């Protein structure tokens, strides 16, 4: 049965781990269409994976199955779960990595994976991506109802990872932080587009002992090459960037840094 | 409808950008077969992307749709275009990135993308790959005629990027340059195979203040491991290489370097 | 005809080489389902590729076609071969890269690729992945019998690469070595799970002038974050790891290092 399965892991692309998962999936459902979201999540970084998933899951067709394996607790007592949301199925460890996306789409039901029928016969204690999550996703892609994988669990008790909220000091000033830096060096803050009123021309960004006033523009190329700007980016957040340059390196910002933003 | 869509970008493989494009495509045409050409083009390097596209586009089945997003001018007035060539469709920004390939295959017609029907409903000013090029490619893969995307434009006015030509000083001497260095460190020059007559045994390469005479061979392994050689490579250009080593590092050559080649 | 073709190379993911292979395959069989095993094999490292293939090939559906191009001898007299095993077909250079996997699955017959019908019309001397192995795999995926590609060869004469065996000094002491380090920094030894009796609580690892006693556990998270442990990993080998850390860097171990392991 044709169905999309996406994969998001911290496995990197050199080692055979991702291909082993794909082989397991295709051995169960040769018609599954496997799409990589990313395998370059920073090792063991649950929050980063949760953010990437949040920004991507809804771009896929309804009924796609999203598998996430960023799983530092593999082999211990953290649960393996399937979460059914309004439009999708999610498969992964119950460590918070699914939480931003499933709450965004709206959880319908959640299940703990327990039924050995849908797992590989030998389950390693180090690679549940291959031995548990891949086969479960493959069986779900064949149309097996999620309630077959194990007992329903209280979805309010799924582990959550917090998306830090920007704090509004006044309608022109926010205490915020850096939530993601992409490989262009663009600095994504947790200030959402709808927090920024019309007519803003500049922002002042304060961090550590620095203070910098930069233009607020529509597009990277609205400032000369090499200059710093801010804009609403494709995640729909306020972003600090350098036109054709690396803002994170230029400004010395990293994920988690606290910043104060003033609009003007 | 089954149809191949290739993707060539400078987005890297960690961030969710490529997966967002794939999700958008598959949401429009679940049968599209998406193949990555590369997402590791040097950031904003239009010429490098144009060369990679030129070397690859014609290996794919006729009617494949090639999407290129190396787009430093995103969100400004550079046009978004579809180019119909003899055998393929190309989708991308009108900044030169498509030009080497479309001219090589032979342009039939070109169109500016304007019809909002074939775009995402909200178009960011930073990510036209997801909001314009991906949905347009997906609709084209469904068989929508390219003239539906917007007005035909004069294809002679599409922006071109120059492929530097080697300059023939005499039938044994060329002023040339380095046009690509691959990840093995092989140094690809702009001297084409047909410029080199039969019977050449050695080449002398002069660059900066260095001069080096190296054998001209068929295969890397025709010299001992670790030795420098030259050969006609799989791009059909004269290449300087080290057998199982990195010629670019060994010789200190980078893309764009001017060289003089003498055959002997 | 729908059929899985896997690719394992040292080509990296920036250059157009992998995409050229995919284009050639899809031009012959548009229904082929191409899955990447890895393109980040260390350059020219036949043994590493052989290990990755061994650990992955059997996860794929029967009748999958595994193509391996780690080929420092390209263009010289090393043979290009197809190996038919109990459940799979393998395509690659006869340099040992296929040997661990084909011997593991059981060789049925082997053939030297010679029939020009199944090759690209112009064969470069530097890229047989594109000009020989990709088209042969594509024709095999269409159901062309392997004996059509060329003469049968004595499969006992296929080049082998040795998987170093651990040497048992006594039932608690092994002279072993590091056979792989993954991108988490986990150190995989050549001591197989079945060489380790029940009841082991610790292992002592001796290498260079160091000696270290570490717990033998089930899962990474059975020790506190940042601590060294050993366990049976998903390859089914004894592995030395750091919970959420990099064991190879911490201990200064690299592939090929000799170690002595004592169980206690």
C-alpha cells in the first residue's frame, strides 16, 4: 500500500543505520514511500528535532507517518509510542521529541508500542529505530490500525518539551531567545510574525553586552550583500540574518542565547 | 501521475528546507518521484550550481523536471521562471543558474511564473523553493502545460552565467582555469577532451609561480598511489588528480585559478 | 518493473556523481526504487564499505540489487562483476568490497561484466559507477538474467577482503581490534556477542599503554551521562561507548587499533 513514511533522526548519513531502517520498512511494505526529513539533528538534541518536526510535518500529505528517532534513552524504560493526530500518525520514543508537532496538529489518541507481532524478532537494546519504530511504521503504512500496536495511553501524560515563549515586556519590547540557527547562519528567534505590528522599520537587538540596531526588511537582498538585517522568515518567526553571509558567526549568537528585541 | 522531479539547492541536509519542498510536492502529486541532485552547492554559488546541473540533467529520463534553488535574490525582483527545452522542463530563479543546461539542451520556450493558482497560498519572501518552485514543479509533473504558469518571455533575455572558455594560445598551449573541484580533490579544468590531440604523453601545468610536468593517462590507477597525473575525466574535461589522493590540496589549486597547460 | 536498487559509494553528497548514477538507472528502468545506503564511505576504503554492506544488505527485501562503487582501481584491469547470492544480486568492482556480504549470504554464481549491450555507449575510464555498474543494475532490475552480462567466473576466485577475527587467548581474554567507529563515536570491536558468556559485569580494555575497566551493560543510558560503558550493539558486536558522548575521542581509539579485552 502506497503511503509516505518520513524519517527524522540524529544518525548522520555515513553509518548504515538509516539504510537499515529503510530496508526493514521496505521488507514489510515494498510500496512505502520513504522521505528523509533530516538525519543531521545534533546528537541527542530532543528539542532541535521537535522544532524541525514542528516546522515540517504539516507540509506532507494527510495520513503520512512521521517517524522520529532521537532517542538517548533507548533501551531503558522510556516508552515507545504511536500518536494519532487529526491528520497524521507519529511514531517515536516518548521523550518529548514528538510533542510540539502532535500538539500543533491536535492529538486524537496515543498508544504505547508493546505488541511483539509488529516488532523485529530480535530487539537490540541500542537501536529501536530499526527494531521497533521502523517495523511499526511499516505496518501502520499497510493500514494496521494504531490500536493494534499496544494499549491506549493518556495522551495528556506524553512527555512534552517546552517551546520557549517570548516574553512581552511592552508592545515594542520582547525578552526572547534564539531557538534555531540554520546552516546559512540565519538566527531564528522565538518572536512570531503576529507579534510584530505594521510599520516597524528597525529592530534593536541586545544580547550579552552588545547592542545593535538593524533594519527590518522583507527579503535578504533588501540590504547590500554582507549587511545585517532582520525579517520574518519562512518559519514565520523573526530572524536575524546577513545578506549572503552568516549572522550567527558575525554576531556570536548560538541556540539558547537570551536576547532583548526592541521595535522602532 | 508518475514523473521525475530533481532538486538541486544550496540548502544543506540538516535543516528542514529540502523536506518542506518534498512535502509540498507530494501533497500536490503523490506519484511524483523526487530525486536529489545535490543540496550541498556552495551557498549562493550560482555558477557552481549551473555546472552541476549541466553535468547531470541529461542523464535523467526525458520529460524529467529539474528544479534548482540557489537563489540569493529571493524575494526581490528577479523573475521566477519555467524553461521548456527540447527534452526537459526546468524551474528556478532567473539568475543564470539554469542557463548552461537549458542552452545545452536547446530552449523551446520560457515563461515567467505569475499564476497564483499554482503557488502556495502564503508566499514567504525568503523561501520561494517551497512556496513557488516546488508547487509549480508538482503541477507541471501532473501534466499542467507550462504556459499556464504565466506569460511567455523572450528566452534570449534569460540571465546567463558564463562558462569560461579555455583560450587556445597554440595547438599545444592553452590558457585555462579551474572550473570545479570535487570532494576527492580532483581538479577539473575547462579544457575539453576534444581539444587534446592523440599522442599526448605529458602535460605541463603552470599556475601562480609553480610549474609541474605530469603524465597524461587514462585512469587514476595508471600511476602509483599518491602520484599526480592528468586525464580526461567523466565530465569529459582535462582533470588534474592524485591517485587515491587530493590534488587540489597537494597543488594548492582552487576554483577560478588561472592555469596554463602545455601538451607534450 | 518495480525493484529495489541500493547504492553504496565513497562519492560524497555534494558532487553530481550519485545523481548521474540515479539518472542512468531511471532512464533504463523508471520503476526502479533507488535507496542510498551511504555515500560517505571513507575515500577508497574497501574494507569499511565491505563492513557497511555486510551490516545492511540483509535488511532489504529479497531480490534487491546492491550496487557498491568504492573503486580505486577504476579503469584498470580489475574486473567488474555481478554476484548472485541466495537472496540478492550484487554489482561492483572485484576488489573485495562485495566479499563479506556475498559470502555471508552464500554465493550461487558470479559473472564478469563484459556485454556492451548493458553498458553506456561511451565508457569513461574514471567513472564505472555511472557507465557500467548503474546500467547493469538497471537492466538486472528489469529482469535480465545475470548470465547475460558476461561469462560466468569461478566465484572462489573473487577477491576477498579479510574481516579480522578476534583471537581468543582464554575464555575471558581476547586479542581484538577496532573495526568501525560510527558518527556518534561508538567504538565497535570484532568481538561477537556469542563470544561473551552470561554473567559478565565488567570488561577491562587494554590498548597502547592504557588500561581501563568499564561496566558491561545493556543500554547506553544504564550509566550516567558522560560515562564510559560497554555493551552488545546493534551490529551484534561488543562496543565501547560513552552515554551521550564520543567514546572514540575520549579514549583516543581509531579503526584498526589493537586492543586486549578481559571479561570479569
